DNA sequence: TTGAAAGCGCTAACAG
DNA sequence: CTGTTAGCGCTTTCAA
């Protein structure tokens, strides 16, 4: 627990000088530099980041607010963020929220208290409120995957186009009766995927709000969950026996659908085809392997951190947005 | 960015008093308390954790060093840690290491600099070195899942017994020729699982070092990876056509094995049975669903954080160790 | 080129 | 009960 004072004393210099050689700021003679480094080595000195942060106003820590680390697509993004952050000497604080706004808001307060230099919001439940809170607190924020194309600085993938590509592929395979397993209403990127599906199915005039009313449509909310996928598929098939293809709004619900069909002895893709969204790791392991829309999650994480770092070192330039392309990965299920 | 001074001024009291009401320490008249809280509210004051940490020597942050967030069993542990930590007002810093000792060591230095109050090591590559470095730095540490039963404070599961249970089950199913997909040599919990297998197969006298020499044994290193599982299974079956059951040291390699067998048209479990280890989420989704040894990962994470918190509030008592039981989850693959 | 001094925002004695 | 004071360990002027 040596302090800068100890270094100064054993090196026989002032603390200002020690600080100067440590941070390579200002002129220091080669000789003193050596003396200081020797003292640092021999005392195994590591600067106290807290004390440093108090004066520099920089903690070299960034906050990552995400809904759930256990949700398969999240760790990949987190890993991307961490890898890039570390390259810049930053450390990552992780906070789960279970997609609840109150938890999200509390997370910001905690991070503000921990004085992180910036925050990355991964798929927040309420983007506007979260971003404005960060702005109130005066802390740089960047949003990942809210799917929101507003002025807010964000990284996302083209969910709308991804959904359209998925339906296009299904149609190309000869399917005309295509059901959809929707995500939670109000979740931006879930809405975009739904919109893509609707538009591709010629339901351009239908608003998202109307969807839940129109029971005759082959659309069921699976909430992006495995169990939801099972249940939704069952409901869908009962109401719409004509369906030959199910487009799931994400892979988890696709997996649920797959399990239901398998248990019912329905052959995939022969009787019912399935197409997912995300390309989480599991997608390539199930049988039949899942055809899906790949989201470059790791790259998205890296990009988010990259842009934040960039903004931190040059706060004057606005943070650019960035939209990643999605790619169709054709495997066996459709 | 109001400071304690601003609060003191607008509330018309001294900063000491403000600090007292904020921390509920010492006597403050109800009236002043109100005045202070009003000022806090109206200025939207949030205490600066950094300044506080500088004097209290407590950052309310803990470091979690893990090998890879993308490894399926890791996020669950991390989530458990975070949930428990948050209950105590702690925030979690996550550092990946890719299982490389140098990265691990660097992680400690970073965390030391960030002045975390404690560190949780999840399956470190080199437990001794890591723990001793933490001790040198004088920072409380607890180890998760190193499988090491030494004096070091740790949480782990009974890998040895788990492996024995797995083999026992396989035998009960009538299997006598049971192959093993081993993990990396030297990884403690991998070694324990291997030891369990060896002992159950009557190879009690065989040392772990000898295993790699004895090519005639039905043991191949799959390195705990999906691809490793595929390759190892292929090798295993070529060398040992008599095998009717494969015990994979972890689920990822079991999944690899499963895929290989499926592609070869080998029926599971009819021709070859498979039993895994970990019970990662995917295990219950593949076909056939994987019989495996369940590790209570979330609970392990919670326990780790719990013990650390406990130690932080009562540093005098030694940190107890804790070994979780593993349970056999019988599904379809064996 | 370098030492000394002034804080950063807060807690924790210490007098009143 | 409450205001004042002295640091926590570091960076950053400011003289020298």
C-alpha cells in the first residue's frame, strides 16, 4: 500500500516529480526518472485510481446496463464491449435489470455514484427515459440495439430489413402461409421485426397496435422466450392449420417452437419450416439446425465500446450512429 | 453535479451535518434532517462515491475475474454474483482472461488500481498464484470452482463425486465400455472429474499424469470444447469400437459428441449413450436431450458473493469453504 | 527541471 | 446536537 509520498521519499524527490514520471507529463531528467522508477519497482507501487479519479474526474470505468446476462445473446455483446474497453484501459461494470424500468433507473444512479466515465445501454426497456436520465447526470451514453433510429447515439442492427429477408427466404422456399412469433410489445427492436414481417406479408396498413386485436392473423406473442415459443406455436397451429412456416422473432422462441413440433411428431422443415432471428450459439446445435438471421453481436459490442471511447477522448464531436447489416444463415430448418 | 458543500449552503448547515444525515451516523435533530433532505432533493444531489471511497477505503465495488463470459456456464455464475452483490449495495466489475495466466495477473492489478473491495476468481487457470497475488495486494479473495480443496477460501461443487455418479448411472444402464472425454490437463475441476471417472472404472492406481501416455485407454482430451468433443468422439470410436457409452467431461464436449454421432447416423442412446456434465441451458434443448450432472451455477455465484460480503463486514472471521452437491439429471441421452 | 502548495468531495474526529 | 478542521492519495498550477 505504498503511496506516492513513499515513492517520493525513497527516490529523494518531490511528489510532483513522481506524478510527472508516472504520467509522462512534463519534463523530467533521465536521472530522476530512473530513481523514481526504481522506487516504484522496489516498493511495488500501484497508483491509487480512486485518488487519481477524484482529481482527474476520470475513473477509467464504464457502466454496462443490460437486461440479463443469462439471456444467450447478451454475453456476446458484453464480451465485445469488454474486449474493446480493455484495449483502452477501461474496466466494465455490469448491471442487470431484468428489463424493468425501475431497475434501469436505479442502475444509472449507481453508476453515477460509482462515477463511471460513460454508460452503454444494451436493449433498454425505455430508451428515452434512460438516455435523458444519463444526460441529466451529464454522463455520456450510447445505446445498443434499442432499434431506435432517433437522434440518440446508438448502435443497432437493421432489424426491419432482417425480418424482411427472413420472410423473403421463406417465400422463396415456397411458403405462403407464414406465422409469426412476436416479441414483447413496445420493445423497439421487437417492433421493428414485427413491422418487417407485416410489411413483407402485405399488411403494410396494419399498425402495430392493431396486431393484438386482430386475432385472425397468424401472429402470437412468444415474448422472445423458450416457453413462450412452445405455447405460441401450439396456439398458432390450432388457430391456423394452414401454416407451413413459422418465423420466430428470436432464436429462443424458435427453439421453443422446434421442441413443440418435435414432441408433436411434426417434421421440420418438411411439414412446418422454422426460421429464427439472432443466431445465438445454440441455433447451430439443435436438430434440425436452425435457419436464422445472424446478428453480429460481438461486433456490435465492440462498436459500442469503440464509439464511447472515441467520444470520451473527443467529447466535442457528436457520437455517430451505426447500423449493422444482418445476414441470413441458411441451415436446415427452413 | 452538486457537492456536499452546496447542500450545506442551501440547507444552512455545516458539511459535517450533511454527511451525518446522509450516512445516518450520529445525532441530528429532526428539523435539520428535513432541511438537509430538502436540499438534497431539490439539488438532485448524489454523493460522489469516489470522494467517499478515498476516505472510507471502500469502493463498494467487487471484481470478478472469469475466463470467458461467452462460455455457457459462466454467465449464470456471474448473474448469481451480481444479484447477491447488489443486495448488499455492491457493484460488479467483470474481467475476462481467456484462461491465460498473464491476463489473470493483469486483471488483479487493474482491480487493485480500481480499488475493488474484494475479488471473486471464477475457475482461475492458476489458483495459487492468483490467490497469493491478491493476498500480496491485501485484497480479500474468494475462489469459485477451482475444485481445489486446499486451505484457500473457495466455493465449489463436488466434481469428483459428480463424475462417479455419472459413471455409476451409466453402469446401471448396463454399460461396461465407457469412454471419457477429458478436459484440459491441469485444470483442477477437470482433473477431479477425470479422477472420478478413473476411480469408478477401477483405474484407481493410475495417476493423472499417466493418462495421456496410456493410449489404449478409452480417454481422449476434448478440452471442454464443442469441436474438441466432435474430434475426440471420432478418435475414441475408431480406437475403441467396443464403447457403448461416452461420458463427456462437460456439456459442450457432450454436445460436440452428439453432433458427430448424429452425422454418422449413430443412434443415441440406442447405439451409443452420452452423459454430460454441467447442465448448461442447451443440454435440455438438443435431441436427444442430454443426461448430465447438474451444477447449481447460479447458487454457486450467489454463495460466492455472499461469503465475500460476509467477510467484508467481518474481516476477522475466516471465510468458510462451501462445497455444493451435484445432481444427476436423467434425460434421454443415457 | 523540480519542489511546494492547493485542492478534488467526502468522512471522521474534535471542540463547542 | 452541530460547525470546523484535518486529511484520504493524487494531479496540477506556480514559483523557484
